[in-house]
C-alpha cells in the first residue's frame, strides 16, 4: 500500500505529470498527497458555501418575528443540515486537506503512508454529501432533529434520517482512514533527524487529533448504527417502547461529541502556532508546553461529555464531576493562549493577512472559551441550556476559532501551493469584513440567549426582534465577505504574481526550503534535519 | 525512518506501516464495540444507583395522613400501537397525602390472538414521580391477555406527604407497549 515512488530521481520531478492521466481522471485516480489535499480543500470550500446558504436561509427567516419564508419543519431541517454539513463537510475535510498538503512537506516525507487509501478516503466524501443533500427531497424531508440526532425523535423521523445515518457512516469511515494515514505518516515517515519534539506543532496537533478521531468516530458509527437498527430491525437501544432509554443515546453521542469539538479545533491550534511565530520572527514560545497542553486537552476531552446534558436529571455528584473537569480544560487552553501571546511579545511583528486571522483567532477564540467556562457552571448551564447563548458560544469557537485559523492557513500556504501570491489588500479587506460582520452576527446572540431565546425555533417573541435583525444583517455581511476569499483564491491561482520560495521572512518549516509552487513530487530524497 | 535510500529500507518501512495499520484498525474495531458496550454498562450504573427502577414496588412508608391537604390525582391510560382497550375506571380521585389508595384500570385485548404487554408509567409534573409511591401496580410485570380477554388491574399507591405544596395535581399516565417476540 505504501506508494513511495522510489524509481524517480528528484531531478526530473517537474515532468511527472506525463505519467498521470489528464483531465478529470487525474483527480479521480490520484494518489498524490498534494492533489488529494487540493481536492479536500475545494470540497470543503464548496460545502462551506452550501452550509452558508442554509445558514442565510435560517437568518432570513429569523430576520423578523413570525413565519415568513419557510415551514417550521423545513426550518428544523435547515438547522440540522447546516450543522452536519459545516462540521462533517466543511471543517473536518478542510483540516484533513491541510494535513494532506502540509504534513508530508513539514516532516520531509515524500507522500502519505497509504496513498491509495488516501484517494479512497477523499472520494467517499462526495457520496456522503450527495446523500445529505438528497435527503431534502425524500418524503418527510431531511433530518430535522438537530445535528445531534437525539433519540427518540431520530428513531421516529422519516427516511431523510436513514440517508443522514448512511452519510455519517461514510464520512466516519473517511475520517478514520484519513486519521490512520496521518498517524502512520507522522510516526513512520519523518525525515532523518526530525525527532518528535522537533516536529512543527501543526503535525503534533494533527497527530493528537487523528488519535482522537480513531477513538471516537467508531463510537459515533456505533451510535447511528443503533439508531438504524432501532428504526428498522426491531431493536430497542433507545426506544422506550421496548425498554430502551433515549438518554442513553445522549451519553453515547456526547462521548463522541465532546472529543469531536477538539477534533475541530486542534488542527487550528496547529495552524495558528505555525503562523504566529512566522510573523513575529521568533520561535514559538513554550513549544514543549504546547505539546503537553494539546495532549492534556485531548485526554480531558474524554471526561467531560455530560456537560452537554446537565439537564437530563443526573445526580448532583455527576454534575459536580463534569463541571470541575470541564473547568479544568481551561488550564491547558490558557497555557496555549499564553504561549501565543508570549510568542508575539517583543517580536518584530508584521500584519499580513495570515497573521491578522491568527490574531483574530486568538482574540475571538478566547472569548468563546470564556463563554464556555460560563456554560460549564452547572446551574448557569441549566438556565442557558438550548438558548442562543450556546449558539453564540460554539460559533465563537468554531467560526472565529477553527474557520479563522483555516482562512489564515489558506493565505499563509497559498503561495507554496500554487506558486502565486494572493492580493494582500483584498486579504486584509476579507479579514476586517469577516471580523466585523462575525461579531455583528454572533455577539448579539449572547444577549438573546441571556434573555431566554431558545435555539432551533423559527419564530420568537417580539422582545427578541431587534437583536435578531442585527444578527441577520451581520450574517449576510459575513456570508458575502467570503466571496472575497473565493475571488482572491481564484485570481491568485489564475493570475497572481509569482511567489518566491519563501515569501514569509520568519517562516522556518521545511516546506519553505522547496520552490514555489511545491513540485508534484517532493522529498523523494529525504532532507536532513539538524 | 532513516534508511529511505535502499530497497531494504523501503521494505522495512512498508512492514512497519502495515503493522501500525493493523494496530490502528484494531483500535477502531475495539472502539466500535465499546460504543455498544456502553449500553449494558450504563444499565448497570442505573441499576446500582437506582436511577431507573420504575418496575419495582416502593416500600410501604409509615407516614401520617395529612388530612388538611388534598391532592387531585388524574389517571390516564394510553396504548402504543397496540390494539387493546385500556382505560382507568375512575379518571380523577382526590387523596390526602399519606393515604393508601387503590384505583382500577380496565384492559381488553381486542384481537383474536393472545398478546403480552408492559405498561410504563409517567408523571406530570415530572417532579411528582419521586413522591408517588406505588406499592402494587400492574406495571411491575408483563401482562398476558388471551383473545378478547378483559381484566381489571389494580394500582395501590401513597402520595408522600413531603410532596411540595405547589403541586396540587398529579397526572399518572400509563402507556401499554407490546412486548417484542410474543406474536404467537
């Protein structure tokens, strides 16, 4: 399965394309980590816009009180599919796309360890996405019980739920294969001298993410399999009619679900930990503590799942345990934030687009972390459960967290990927518009949640009208700002000015020793790391 | 890792990739099984901690009858996809907290075949459940009915006098479910 092309000398790397089918078949049959990384990133970009369209439909409906443009049932499908598509279609594949491009380049490996499996794990995704979108058109419509698929609603829902379950199976298989590939690549294919503690932090965070993925994705697969057999084969795992327990589903789901939120954020931590030192022209402050902090976050993530379900009626001892464990996560996370700030301290900083997004990330992710601490307090959480405060919290850590870091990563590595520079002015505009509109969209949701507005509801009491209108305006601004990114990326690829091998003065990882664009085959002769 | 140049090195690496792949796939398979293993694990926890013992009779607590207070008990009977007729004989009773009370439900199997069902109680408000002590209930066991058999089934209960004062009414609602595997 290993595909290390040992019959090519590094010298004629540039005419490799002759050995590959052209046109669409190049992309379908490719086993090249750069091609597959590109496919992952474009796929997630498309899913990002698709999920964004669902979000804007939601915000249009919520622009003013009353039911205007969609049925309540369809509204529920919109919130459910927005969540599923953004999580499994946009954020996770984008992270795998970054890993595919960057992990081999950063550790001096010629390709991923299992190149054909790599191809397979990408090409499963379009089928899963098709199932999800097709579910809108089946009788009963798409899944409408929330992305968490809580029983008993998901046991009783129409066949859109079956398509969703199969889509989750397929996406889960894809991420498991991707993770196995990344772990094996990092553990077995590092260049001579690249010890574990010399690895760029992006590789470390992805290694830990990959372990989380193979630990919890199978549990989600098991949970949705149980849903499926409850629905069609007469089992009663979650079906109270047969002695099952719907709350059990929540326990199993969140055993997956909480590590999942770190799966979505750890790769972003890695990207930010790469960008900030580059533009501060200083090595990362506290490298070893970053590695240990990431590991402790990963371990703690298995011990906090029940903070998502404080209201199910668990004993006070359980509530206290999960409350304190959750608060404990603030410690390693605080270490990370401290290290990022200490890296910038007295650095000779410049503020190109990647750095702007990285700083925006640190600022807004920390804000989202603080609201997370507020929600960790059990009595407060019981008050705020299922309100817009929760929506505000997780959009701060997922949009301003994961997504902003990915934006930064795209601008940072685009010159290496396509050999051309993006338009810096447009990038800065993209950052500031995203930053402003993001806050216009999601900051008012804190107020709405504190005032008691429930989430996943298409209509609301009139006292919530003003802030909802503000949030909807912000959402359209944020959505439209993303077209700038699309335009910038497309014009960069087609007609950007040529990029030097190392456009960022402070960058010091291995990929910058290669020419731009990175040749199709790289590091066939491993570099030697001191 | 360090001998990429030679063919031996490539074979070595391929072998170590394969063995890592096997170990990681084992983790995936074990975790898939772990998801299912959580079901008996949680059931055991619920059993040990008594979080979900709805089919066990409560102890007859020695309590004083609080004659100054009257609680209205509303009785309700439902069936879940089960062709049975199921109803309480009286739908509302007034009781004093601490007072032993018996109510009757009537069940009729309207089909031509013997069937087995199990009733599951629920309470409104939910909070009242812990103060509603059932000493005897048809919901503690599976109930079998012959074709067109009709029976009256009792519930004996005491409302705990510690019931919060702001609960004037308790709704006791049973739902009968067919027990799987009793088609014959």
